[in-house]
């Protein structure tokens, strides 16, 4: 990947407003906006049919759109229940099969809740679950889609930057999905300055290396939060909660990073992704 890519998570409200009904039309629509990435959402389950997936993949290839895919939210890597561990694997395998049809090269996976477990026990279980998932992908010959573990927005859920990076460091094939909005929520606004971003990138480079850090997968949106963390996703019209994308763009551009930035704004994710792209381009031209 030679340059940063930008695109939305799922379809913005304006996509339907323009008369489009099928996700296979999204790549052409996004390319016309100047965007270069698209994350297909399977958060509530893998329900896309083979024919539709192939059409989306063909359209993405035709229009230069890098595809990624979000695995179901039901995954809980911290669980030690046998049935849940087996379901984790099944959800990832189903997502990986769909990724092949769509030409998606990155799969975003949530970590999961701590529940009644200690934090240490939940992390131990997460290491085991990640190893089981990677083994299952190997055995199924579904290794073409990189698993990206996501930082999470609620403090009761595994997914701090340090926790995700610890899991990523255990297998060089993994990548982080750094959700800057989530990290801002779980730290009470601690991802709001360029110094905050620089510190995060420094920790990442030290923990997983410069090469994996510079091609990180990233989610970005303004998100409302309270004392417990994330409440709800907002749009860039929000001026209260943030975080601001400019510090992220400044530090990533200064370091020569080429991430994939997926915007998760509430309904304006395509338009806000364009704004992010424009901010990043200005920083790279300095």
C-alpha cells in the first residue's frame, strides 16, 4: 500500500438519498467522491449472498476501492466458554469466506467484554482465542484477509491500546485497528492533541514495529462519551466531544504512515471521510 486510503464504514445516508439501494453500487459512488476504501459491515451477522459479494468485489476492483470487512459484534475473545470460543471461530471463518468473494484484504474484529473475569484472565483467554482463530484460518486456507483487532470505547470492554497491541505483538500476521474515537472515549478525552497521537504511535512502533504501525487500519469518528466511555457515534458537525482528525493527520503524515482510515460517523461517514482525506492531503503537502 503506497498511500493512505479513506472511505466509509457501510453506506452513508446520502447514498440512499441519491437513489441507490444496493451496496454493489457503492464503489463507483465512492470513487466519484475521490474516496479509495470501503468497509463492508457484518456487525449483526454474515448475511450477504455470494452473488452480491462477488458484484461488490468486482465493482471495488474496477474503481480502485480497497475493501475491508467488519466481523460480527457477537465475537468475544475474552470468553473461556467452549461454545462461545467455537462460535468466535465460526464467525471469523464466515467473514473470511465473504472477504474472499469481495476481495477484502482486512477484517476488523472486536475484542469483547471483561464480564466477571479479572482483566488478566480476560487477556489470557483473548490470547488463546486469537491463536485458535488464526489456526482455524490456516487450516481452512483463508489467510488472505489480515485480522485487525480493534481498540474499544468502553472501559468495561477489553480493547485499550496497550491490550490490543499486546495481542497483536503475539502474531506478526495481525494488524491493529486503531479507533481514535474509541480511545478518546475510554480515556476521557485523552486522544485530542498531537502529543497524544505521537505517544500512541511511539508505543505502537515499540510494541509491534514500525512497518506494521505505518500501515495500520484505523477507524475515526466523533463519539459522545461519559465516565464509562463510549455513548454514541456523532458526525463532524459535533464540536463538543471530538476527537479532531487534524492531529492524527499531522502526526501520521509527518511519520510517512500510509494507513487505511475508515470513517464511522453517524450517517455522514462518506462526506466526513472526504474531509479527512482533504486534511491528510494538506498535511502531506507541507
